[in-house]
């Protein structure tokens, strides 16, 4: 970009390389009103404890540390503790971790472009930050971001990220199924998918035919004619599989019905006609297609569902830098004498 050299980037991390860690931490506040720093002390404590329990074969880095709810002297469900007094402050914390090896691979790609990484952010979290309205974030909503190779999903509640996960299936798998099913080249399968694809067979005209170029033949060879319903019959089961996997992962995480009945779909693959109805049918939730509505003034070409994640990365860095693990450590002032000794040792050794 002329005049504005790009030096630093925020990178989205697909949920397949990320995991959710739920943790509780308590710090002493000895009767003084709770401050931002007390909350940071609890977050730092949780971060340290997460690393103490790191599995030997699964090294990770923390991506987000998000306070979800607070407790003062055992009274729980406090949404805003700042200014309240008590003896101990308890914080329920959601940390998102990133697989260390995956992060290193991504970092080495980015270094080759001579860029510095300012932060990582989970893909579906960014998609939600860009596309959810305030009430969806507050009352509970699941964001499903269906990209090329991965479907990342996350659950928002009380304006926070509660859970993030992913399944390694996306639009590319649909294209691959079409290429195999219709014996077509991958490029042709992708074009046919975008031009004639649909997520649900209902209401299709059974006599409608589409042209499929023959694999390996030159461009002048007459194409195969196949019914469009055959194409949709290939697409629908793969997309159903994605939504069924998401539904069962959410149920396994205990989030089946607890966090509202709202689903927002983002990502390039959500542009497929009928996607909303299929998601509604499989997941039994109210579904809408999300766009990056929180970033205003975007040109038409980048204001569709495929750009939600990118727009969300900007919201993340602008509004939620207090959830970045490194910033939390950099800004905390130690409270108790023991905390001070520990910090001093960490700084000096
Ligand atoms: N109009 C469309 N209809 C159906 N699928 C689409 C459409 N546009 C893009 N896709 C699919 O979306 C996927 C890419 O989504 P995107 O969110 O851009 O990917 P990623 O986030 O993985 O980089 C591809 O598999 C592509 O085939
Ligand atoms: Mg995407």
C-alpha cells in the first residue's frame, strides 16, 4: 500500500488449532474496592496455572484470556465487580489456547512476508465480533464460520466468548465431493457449485439440467448433461454432516440448549442458497446469515459473509486488547508480597 507500508498483522487461528480451557482463579482483595488490576491479577494467576497443567505432548500458547463472571466472598453471578468491596475476588475465566506447532508454522509463513504478528485471534470469535448485534452477544448466540477447509464455531453469552471449537470440513470438501460425484475437474466442480449449487433439495425442478465439462477432454468436447437435483444430492449430505458435527460438539460441551436458540452463519460457504434453511433443519435453531455489520463503510466487494472474520480481527485489536494474554501480564501490578517476589524473579531470571 503506497505511503502506508504494512508492518504488523493480526492473524486468525482456525479453531482446529485452538482449544477452550475453563478455569477459576481467586485473589485476595483485603477489603478494598475491586480494581482493573485485581481482575488482571486473577487472570495472570489463571494463566500461570494453565501452563502448570500443560500436557507434555501438547504444548500450547494462550490466545485469549477472557473473564466470564465474577464472585466476591462466595457470592457468584456478579457481572461487574469493579468498585465492590470484599475479602476475595473469584473469576471464572475462559482461556483459548493455540497449538504451539501450528502457531509456529503460521508465524514462519508470515515472517517470510516480512510482517510482524501483533496478535492471534480465534477465527469464529473474530467472525462473531464483526457480525453479531448487541442482543445476540448478550442473550447467547452460536457463530458458525464455514470456510474452505475448516468450519470454526463459537458461542457468545453475556457479551463474552464462552466456547470455541472447529471441525475440519468446509466448502473445499463439498467441491471435492462434486468433482468425484460428477467426474469433473476440481475447478469446474467449484464453478458448478457456486453457479448451480443449493444446500437443500426441496422445491427443485426435477427436469432442470446442467452442463458438466468432461474431465480431461478439451474445451470443445460436448459436456455431460446431468440433472441439477443430482448436484444438490451430492452437496446436501456433506453440509448436513458439518451441522450435525457442530451440533454434537456443542452438546458434548454442555452448550446444547443453554445458550439460546440463535445461530449466525458466516464464511464463504454460507453463501450457498438454502444454507439458512438447512442449518435451521439440522440444528433446530433460528438462523441468519451474518455479514460484517459492525465495521461500517466497507465496499460491497468485501461486505459479505466471507469477510466477517477479517473485519472482526480489526474489532478485536481495536476493542478487546485487554483479552490478550501478553498484554495482561505486561500491565498487571503484583498485589501480595508473594506475587511481588514471583514477578521479581520472573523479570530477573
Ligand atoms: N457463492 C458461493 N456459494 C457457495 N460456496 C461459496 C460461494 N462463495 C465462496 N464459497 C465457498 O467458500 C469457501 C471459502 O470460504 P472463505 O470463508 O473465504 O474461506 P477461508 O476462511 O477458509 O479462507 C470455498 O470453499 C468456496 O467454495
Ligand atoms: Mg473465512
